[in-house]
C-alpha cells in the first residue's frame, strides 16, 4: 500500500526516537535485548553490564518480590501496553523516576516478540516536587504545632484569668461594701456632731439661765441663798457639759476627717478595682483572639495539605501508578483529627465549620476509591474519579476559605 511507511522510514523514525529519548528493548521474558546510550546515561550502566540481564536488575527488591510486578509483565506478554511514571534503581543504588511507555511488539503469529520501552528521565523534577512536598509538609506541621501551642497557652491563660476575674469580683464586692460603710460612718459622725452641737447649745442656755437665777437669788437676799447654791451648781454643771461637748466635737472632727479619708481611699480602691476588671476583660478578648489565630493556622495548614494531597493523587491517576497509601477516611488525616477534637471544641458552633464535614468526607472517600482503582488497575474508572476528585477538592478548599474568612471576621470583631 502506497501510504504505509517502508522499513527504511521506520528505521529512521526509530533512530530519531532514540536520539531524543531513553530506549530499551526486552524479550517477552524480561531479558534486556537492546539499550541506547541515553538510557545507559540515565541508569549509569555500561551496555555490556545490562544486555542479557533481566529487567528486574533495574528494580528495587521490594518491587521484584511484589505481585504487582508479576502482573505488570503478564500484561505485557498479553500485548497490553503499560504507561506511567515508574520508579527504578540506577547502578549507584539511587532511585530514579522515568515517565515511560512499554509497548509490546507482536509477531506474525500474534505472539509478543519484543517489548519496547521509550522513557524520559524526570528524576530531577521528582526531586524538586519531593522537596516542595516536604517543605509544604513541614510548614503545615509547624502551623499545626504553633496552633496547638497557641491554644494550650490561651487555655492556660484563660484559666488563670478566670481565677483573677473571680478574685477581682470578690475584691470589688468587698471594696464596694467598705465604701458604703465609710459613707455610713461619715453620716453617723455628722449626726453625732449635730447632736453634740444641740447639747452644747442647751448647755449654754442652761448656763445663762443659772447665771440669771444666781443674780435674782442675790437680790432676794437671805431668802434666795438656797436657790443661789442650786443655781451655782447648775452653772458649774453647765460649764462641765460645755467643756465635754467641746472635747466631743473635737474628737468628732478627727473622726469625720478619718471617715472622709476612708471614703476617699475606698473610692480610689473601687476605681482601681473597676480598672483591673476592665483590663481583665481586655485580656480575655486577647486570649480569645489567640485561640482564633491558632484555629486559622490549623485551617491554613489543612488547605495546604489537601491541595498537595489531591495534586499528588491526580498525578498518580494521570500516570496510572498508585501512591504508597492514602488515609483510610476523613477522620484519619491530620485535619480530620483536629476537626474531631480541638476544632470541634473551639469552633463547633460555627456554621462554616459544620459545613466542612460532608465535603471533607466526600473528598477522602473519592481518594480512597481512586487508590483502590489504581491498585486494581481499573483504568476505565480513573478519568471519572479524577474529575470527581477535582470537583470535591474545589468544594473542600472553598469551604476552608469560607471558614478562614469567618474566623478573620471574628478575630477583628470588638470584644
């Protein structure tokens, strides 16, 4: 047929591929038959060290012994191509990562006669991804640790502040009682002073009456002598009353000064107590702000973790290679544990917090389904699961953003 390429064209095509990609050919049993220079440069072997060896020489001991590895070669011998990102082992023992496709070549009798692998070395890219992944994981872990530390400090401070507040309330009550007692004392002192003044006035009047009586008794002569003695005694008594009243009034003045000083001190103490109570309330607001900040750190860490988790899983779906493992469910990841325990205690009444439960559970359920499909090589399910994972991630990250906005509002609200 005129449109079919001839052998020379195919040979030129193969040489072009070999110049730009790492290539290696295997017999159906996995024995290495051919290898180009690019592949040798990637794995660090010489040609004579590889040709004639089994493919397993490029694999880790764990992979060689696995059922997945046996199934991989069984599929190739059935003529089923295999593509994805594969971890292999270089001559140095270091892991390398190849984005590759294994293509079975079928002979005239319908049996596989060769398996051709065309590969691209993505080890450097994977190392960068691993570095970024590790960095994000460290940042998320640091955020979670800081959140836990903030919450613990806030809880301890809140407990101490509650005790201080209770003490201040008791002190305020006692101070208010003392202030009232001082006011009552001042009022009683004023009443005593009034009575003392009245007594003094009566004593003065009595003294004047006694003096008048003595004058009249003197005029009366011998008949008024007895009355003069009485008047004199009354006058003496009146003088002693005036003296005693003056002394009482002097003491009342001192007591009144002390009562006023006590009242002023009570007022200052009451004002100080009110100020201390206000400071305590402000500190309580700051403690609540610390708790909110700790929660925001945990939510931010969860956002980073889930973005990275889904990105890695979507890469695995595209490469049709199962990741090492995924959490069993939404309660098994770091955010799930925080959500069930500390998060619920701090934010359990917030609508935005409650709204995260279903999308988080759905995301992890889909992740588990994708992991199981990859492990079982149910390739026909992968695209559907990838689309569903992307939608679930969008919903989950949107919920986390909504919670962060709500927390920021709560932290900015006046106490």
